C-alpha cells in the first residue's frame, strides 16, 4: 500500500512538471510586469534619427546578431525552431514587442530577457549598433521579403582557407 502511494505521488509530481504554453491571463500578467517592472529603460530616448542609413545599419547589425532566432525580417521567417521554443520567439512587429519604448527595447537587447531564450548583447554589440537595431525593429520589412537566413536555407557559408596556417 505504501509503495502504491509513493508511485501515485511520483506520478502526480512528474505530470505537474510538464511545460505548457501560458494562458491568456498569465500572458497578460507577465506583459504588464515586464512593461512596468522588470524591463528598464522606459524613458531613455533613441539618439539615432530614423533615416534610410540608420535603418540599413540596423538591418546589417540585426542580420549578424538577431537573424538566427528572429529571421532576417524580424518575423521568424525561415527559423525552424522559433515557434517551438518555450516561450516562442516573438514576432518583432507584434503589438506586444512594438509597445515597448525604444529605451526598453535597448535594455532587452543589451541585457537579454529571462526566462526566454533572448541572450544579452552587452560587450558584443556597441550602443550605436543596438540603437540602430531598434530603428530597424521599428521599420521592419514585409514578412518573408528578405528570405530566410543562409544558415537555414541550405546555402553554404564560405570557409576560410586553413591551408596557410
């Protein structure tokens, strides 16, 4: 009888460990918490003007640092795992992402966002690169218009010639 109780308890504990997508109420609560408490930088303005040059600079920096998870267009185009992550990789043109201020988006790019898979870029990207990425995020192209990242398209990436080493 004692063994049966232990097995039932273990089964309940194990089934309770299953990860599932958050519901509407959980999502709403976390969004409010992130916007008002955990994500800082709300009042920090972007020093870069919106111009074709700053958008292009942001697109270039984004393609190097962000495209592996967000696709070249910021809308997960061609990223095979984006929807399967927990939480899923957000569409950067979504209302939930676009509702952050520029300063908050910079803070997220710079510091990462836990418990999501968003890594911190502090020490990797310069302030100017981060601000230009924010300009690009505010001016994303049409979904799918840039294709998928080369790493997922089957295109080969040129290898350096190691014979000279």
